[in-house]
C-alpha cells in the first residue's frame, strides 16, 4: 500500500444527526466530543454554523472552552465546521454562510460544492464557469482567513461518470483556492466499488492533495465496500459515522470500517488500545441518542460472534478460527454460545462450564439441561434473548441456585377512569423466615407490580435500588386464540454496567410479566453477592 496512514473524519454529529430518529442536544454534542476525542480520531465534524441555534450554541461553548483553557472539553482532535460555498453571483466577502463558518472558531472548515453538471444547471440554475468561480473564491476566502479547508465534492462520482472533465475541473478550482483536502462524495449512495476505484484513480492521476478523502452513503448497501475500494485506490482519509447513522440509509459505518482497515488490511488509524474499546464506543453513541443498537452489526454487535448450531459450536470451541474471522477481544467483543431447542450438547456444556468448569458433555446433568431447555422452548420460552433466565435454569439443575426470596401472593387492580397511577399492586413476599406485605401504585398493572416488588425487596437487598428495567417486550405466540393467546414477556434489566434478559410465558400477561420481573430481581441479588461473574452478565 502506498500510504498506510489513514485519517478518520467523524461526521456523526452532523451527517449522522441527519438520520431519522437521531437527535443530539448541545449537551449531548459536548459529551460526545469529550468521549470521542479520547480515541485519537483525527477530525470531528460537529455541525453547520448558522443552520440552527443548537449548532451555534455548541460552537460558542467550544470557542469559550478554547479561549479560557477549560479542561472539560478535550481539543486534541481537530473540530470541523461544515457549510457550503457562497451563493451564485455572490462574493465570498458578502456571504453569510462563509461568515458564520469563520465565526464558529473551528480550525478546520469543510465546504461542499457542485461537481455534477446536472446539479449546476437544475439546482444552482447557473453555468459551469460561475460554479467554478464560487468554488475557487469560497475556498480562497477561508484559506486567506487562516483556516484549514476541505472541499466536499458533492455528487462527485455521478458527475465524473457524466462529464469527467467538468468534475475534475471543480476539484482543480478548489485546489487553486488553496484547499488542503479533496473529499470525493458518493452523495446519492448508489455507486459500485468498481466505479469508486476508477474515480479515485482518475483524481490521483491528476492531483496530489495532502488529503484525498472518501465520503459515501449507504443507499445501495455498499458504503463500507465503496470506502474500502477508495482507500485501496489511493484515498488517505475516510469519512463516516458511528453505527452508520445518517440520512436515508445512512453513512459509511465507522464501527465496521475501522477494524476492517486496521485489523484486516493493516492500515494505521488508531492506537491499538482504542480498537479494544470499539464495541463500547459504538454502544455508547447509540445510548447517547437513545437509538436502538443494531445487534447484527459486524464486529461490535452481540450477534457478531454468536454461535447457535451445535456443529458450529463444537468446532469453534476446538479452534475459534473455524467460524470466527477475528478474535472477538480485538474489538472489545466476546463470543456467545447460544442455547436453544436447536442446541447440541456442546452449546449447553459450554454454558454450564461457567458455573462448573470441570463438567463434561457426557455428564447426565448436561442431558437433563438439554431436555429441560427443549421442553421449555416448546412451551414458548426463548432463551436466546433471555440468557439471564437460562443461567437461573442451569444453576438450578446444578444445585447451585437457592432463591433469595419467594413471592407468596399478589393481587393487582386497575381503574381505567384514572389518568395517572391507575393500578395498585399488593404483594406478599417471604425473605428467610419473614413475611412482608406491601402495596404500590403504578401506571398500569405491570408497573405497579414492579414498584411493589422493588420497594419491598430493596429493604433486604439494597442492590435492587441500583438496578433498572430498561426494556419490556410482549409477543403474542398464538394469535388465533385472540385475547386468550399465550404471550411471551421479555424484560431487560441493567445493574451497573451489565444488562441481561429474563422471560415469562403464560396466557395471562400479568403472570408472564411477574415471572420475568422476579427472575430479573433474583439476578440482581445474585450478581451483588458475586454469584455471577462479569462475563456471565455481559452475555
């Protein structure tokens, strides 16, 4: 490879924030900035000054931090502000867009301009000469103000295929203005890797900018592949967002690109220790904006190294290379052995070894566990998404589980006429030789029951106050029975840094919910007592 050093330009806060359902507050942006700069990522594109009050306030606070030398915002990474060229028939000196970019205080300014003749005529409603002028003069104006300037060649690959001479002339105009970086954009996200390769090679043949970047969208599902093709063809900067956040189908996914380039292809991007935090970083960004994390993501998803088929499990336990393309720990992830009605003894034995390391596949307890799991799944339970319940079942089979409390009785009433706290739960709990009665109100019967359980048990087990219910799912298993159908309830609980799922199945939704809630609380208590290891809870 000609140049093994690749810089990363993170556009999560700007392009990623344009994705449906993705929202960053000013505080979110500042927290994000602090977290991501610790990784050593080279550029963070933080917003478009003047486009909304939120971005203006963000850049104001960052500027204050720089001038007052505050330490709450790390500035080791260069912060980029995003905008466009000046308007048609407008001088840069009179451009409000360019003025706002300069007033942002950002050291790096990225402006986009048209490189596709179609856009020049149909969108800007001008001629090619004027388009070249606004590119050249806009870049030159910002460079003369002492800023590092990148030119985003919008729709470059479509423009290059349509009229390569004009597309290249737009890049030349940016370089004449003093642009440090040329960023080739597959803005519509519909290019094919071979087209990307040819386009990058054509640019490399004509120009030698210090930075030649690639910015792809995922409308054709090829954003990562197209970025890799561009790097192999000579690009030395990748642009993308964490988890692939972005408009329409998203941007190139940094969570996938970084390990591909550094681990698989040997490019130099980030310090080695950062790669081992990759899974955490991806989840952190999703949590920050309260966006569902895609567990099917390569490298960082829970399913990335999850094995279910018995033959696969048997092979991977003998040699992980048989079904794993990298070591999960390289990206901060871990192997998961799934247990279900399709499992063989290898799956179940490996799970049981976390509680009894010496157990063998021919142990009768393994056979008993397999029979009980398959029977339970035939009745509607599903342990793949409720591995906390699976651990309790295994501990029971091994004789290592003694419930710390028991629910002796409960009753729940609901008043549909009340707008708030419309339900009341009364429970009877036994802890040791003590019986406790308690009532609690809630927004619905399940909430009331959960509050009653927690209020009662926290007096005996303080760790329960440190846990929280983070997800609650209900699925009808047999819709043909209408409201009398069996339902599956899965509860996800967080305790400290760890989460796990528990499950309940019944024709009574409250009874199914109670079972899932009770097992979740059992696990909180067991984890607090050290009965479950960190590895188990991470599963």
